[in-house]
């Protein structure tokens, strides 16, 4: 197979040339994968990513693929013993280490890792054709990182709800008291306030919204966010300050534009402070669904 | 009311999670910053509204065994200096303080000519000192001279008391030696010719290998008349660092430090100033062997934000930064890396840009793997192919 369905002849030609050039570097021959099969692997990945890429896009995309790791996963999925030996040697520890670091509990981590390992191996539930989860690795980013992300997703799917419930119980056991819902004596809120807040949060720049949500809602540390975005903590701090100030200013402006007096708007704005936003337990609990968030909808 | 507002904010920030989520490989590629810029923005937009995916990326990141940041390796020589200079400076300061401590004297370092002027000013008060001075300066050892002073001038106050008087006197006082930075430099230049170094010293100390000798002046202050083996510029530095007479002269010291030639820095007391400086790279931009672009910020290397790719070369002039690499990737930032613009080369569809160099904000050249060379004279807005030999 030397062409990728639906990607066009030009794309197929570029992929074929690229694969011919990189075949030896991919070490596909170690797993008895020939150049045509290798080309088909890459073409499938390209097709799944973008069915009609431009030439520069395609060149950049295939140039960034982790071919050796892609071949390894495909060979594992095909049941190649050499590939499995190599996978176990190189990545089994990664899997368990990631599970332990995420779960912070040995038994949970082992359960998580064992379960995932079975999925990676592709144990068929109904005795039908074996389907390894490794087939979902596309070579974008490292295999090690992909394994960590899969572990994290599985953890969120399985344990998030339990963990949060437990946390609440533990908090109660520790004597923490939660305030009862305050009885508001204020007059009913103006509908314009809702609209202003909703509109301005919706209009937030994605990065600003990500920062606000990560920091104020998720309670992430500046260092965590900075590491993810590959910038310095002080940069995140500055951006958060700027985003918060900008949000307040724009909400106030929208309130005034909607007919509210400046004084009224200022009084309201004094009471709005996104820095006081805490993780609302009730809301979070309500968002929990029985269905796992990932895999069933995100995987091809 | 406040709670009500906060609930509204939360409600809007916590929109229901989207039905579709990026696949794990895309999230991982986002964490590892290998996504194309457009796709990266899409993932970021999703993360902004999806609590679950945010949790996944942060969990995945926390599970990484080592930080993805590359710790910059400082050259060995710089690392040695970074430790040696502070240690040497601290030792020098500590030894100076230790030596000066018993007499509680201000360390006053003057060029010989200013010292002579000071002595002349004191002449009416202390006539007895005039006669033995020439001999003392060149021949007599310090201790005998010091012992002889009270005998020759019984009305003279002791050096320690005189020293105290000097410190207490205002800037414009008659006995205050008023030196501007320029005067300090001028006197330093004329110092070797104006007066020979006095051999008699009652205490010595060494800073960075340059022995500094001080002898008590007639007024009780200690002056460094000679710096053995030191050049003129070294003397300027020493004076600027050590003159501590009044607050007014402190300001002049600052000016003298500023005016002192850079070449004098490694000598004399200016080692303390060097200690405060952290070794910084020659250029705040670099490309790692894996193609990552890094920026030196706040004393550490950080991966450049808002740009990804396999880069091979980078050039920076002021706030203008150009980075280039594989697949003809060529980006220009006009704001020191805050934002990047993609630039293209005419007539080329494939290849790598191996080297880029800008000599000014407008003029630069680059070379590609195919051997082609391009130049620009408008800061990279347009590139013209140039003939290579």
C-alpha cells in the first residue's frame, strides 16, 4: 500500500518519498515491517490528522512524527513479540511510574496500570479481534508522554468522582464545617449583570480564560501553569493580573453601556472579584456524569 | 450580593464540558509543544472551557519524571568565576574590615596630591608635623614616627580623636577633602608622577592579589599612598570604592565608579561590583540540539512561548529576533519574543534554513540547506536571493 485514501496523489507521493527516506531510521525492519507497510502507517496517521493538508503543513507534520515509536506501537498491536519485548523493557516502568505519580496510592496505581496494560495489550472482551489501545498513538509527541496522558485520562474517568466525594467526607470527618447557603436580603439582581458577565467571559481570549480557570477554579499553582505553557511563573502572574483587571473593566463598561449609571456599576464592581472564586463543590458534583469523559467520544 | 456575583462568574467560567475532546496524543503533543500553532490554539481554546481536559494535562505533566525544561549548562570557566569572584570579594572585604576594626578609623584613600593638600590645610594646626614629614614619608618607619608626634607637638590631639573630628566635620569644613569624580581620576593619573609611594606602612591588606598599603596620615585618617604594581586605572578603582568621608563624597564615588574604565574592573575593590553581576549569556536566545528555541529570562533559560518547531539558528538585534530551522521555518519577533510572525522565502518549497544572521534590525542574511542564500534590507519583510560563490 503506497497511497493514503482521500489524501490526494500529491500527499501520497510526498508521504511515500518521506517514508522511503526514513524507513531505515524508523527501525521498522526490526519488527518485520516492510517499507510499504510503514508507508501505510504514516499515511493513515496523516489521513486521520488532515485529509487535505497543504504541502508545507504536510511536510511539517510528517517531519515532526516519532516514527520509531509509531512503528513500535503498530508492531505491538499486531502482536509482534520483539516489539512487545521492547515495549515492556522501555515503557512498562513508565506506565507504572506515571500511575503512581498520578494516583499517589500504590494499590490504586497498580490497579490503574494493570487495567491500562490490558487495554494496551488489546485483550478482547468478547473473544473477537484483538484491538490494542496502542493503535491510537499517532506519533505526535513522545510515546512516553502519550502513556502518561492516557493514564491521566483513565484516572480522571475512574477516580475523579470518588476522589472528590471522599475528599468531602474526609473534610467533614476532620471537623470542617460548611456554611449554610446565605439568605440573600438583597433585591433581585439586574438581568443586565448576568448578561454582562456571560458576554465578557465568553469573549475572553482563550489563553486568558485558560489561566483564570486553571488558577481560580482548578486551584493550579503558578508553577504548574507556567511549566505547561513554558513560560516563567512571573509571566503567568502578570497575565493573570492583567486578565483579571481587564475582565473587571470590560464588565463595568458593558454595564454602563447597558444603561447603568457609573456609580451603580462601580458599586456592583466592588463586589465582583474573580480572585475570590472558589471551586464550587455543588456545581462540580453536579457536573459529574456516569459516563467516562474520554475514549468513547474522543477516540476514532 | 457578592456571593451572587461570584456564582455568576463561576457559572460562566464553568460552562458544561464540550462533548468532543482532543485525543490523548493531541493533548500530549500540546503538553510537549509539538503541535502546529493553529492546532495549539484550538487545543488551548478547548482547555479553557474543559475542566476534565485541563485536569488531564496537568496530571500528565505532573507525572513526567523530569521537567521538560532543559537546564542550561554554564561553561565551566563562567561557573568557576561565578563562585570565585564572590568568595574573593567577601574575603577581601572581611579582611579589610577585620584589619580596620581595632582603631575604628574610616578608610580614606586619597591620591597623594590630595593628601598633600590635606596636610597643608592642617599645617596651621600642626606645625610640628612639617619637619619630620619628608623623612617619615621616605625613610622613617611608621611606628617611630607615630611615637614621635606627641613629643614634638604636645598640643596635638591624638590621631584617634582627630580621626573622630574629621568624621564629624561637615562636608564644607576646612579639613574636608572635597574630591569630585573627575578630580579623583585626574589626581589618579598624576599620582605616580606627583609623589613616590611611601614605603612605610603600618598595615597592609591584599585585594585580588594587589597589595594595598595604608599609612596613617597626620590627621589620623588612613590613606593608601601606594598600590604596589597597580596601574593608574587600578588606583582610580580603589579610590572610587574606598573613599568614605561624607555622604557627599559617597555620591561622587558613585560617579567615579561610573566613570572608571571597564578594564579596571577585575582589579582592586571593584571585585565587589563584579560579584553582584550574574554571568549572563552573550545573546539571550539560543536553539537547542533538539530544535527548541530558548530565551534567557530572569537568570534562566526558558522555552520560547508562542512558537514551536524544529529550529536550527537564531539571531537577535535588540527586540528583533529571527529564528529559522527545518522545513524553511522562518519567524520574526519584533517584541523580543512576545509574538511571532511567519516569514517566507521566495522560490523555495523545501529545505532547511541552516544559518541566519542579522547585523542590524534591517540587514540580515541566511543560508539554506540547498546552498541558497538570501539577504534582506528591510528587517525580513522581503528576502532577495543572493549569489553564493
